[in-house]
C-alpha cells in the first residue's frame, strides 16, 4: 500500500520537547515522526474521528507494522 506523508511544523513547549528527547534517547525503536503519528491518531480516535484509516494508522504506528 502506498502511503502519502505530509510534513507538519509545530511549536511545542520546551518542557515537552525535553521529555520527547529523553524518551527518544531511551527507546531506540521510536523516532519523532512515529511518536507524533501515534499521538495525533490517538487524539483523533479519542475525540470522535473513529474511522478505519485513523484506527489502522494508530495500530500500525504503535506496533511498528508500517516499517
């Protein structure tokens, strides 16, 4: 399956960035893009965007199926 990706530029609080850096340093299977994809898809699922594509992206991201 071909997946089109889109780049997003976002400003986040420095404290959150430091936490993200620490997480990525201690979890080598994750990268910033994977974390953001998991977080955004979970947010959408929890807030009413419960379509199959969003669910698939969340599960693929969490369990590294897309790799």
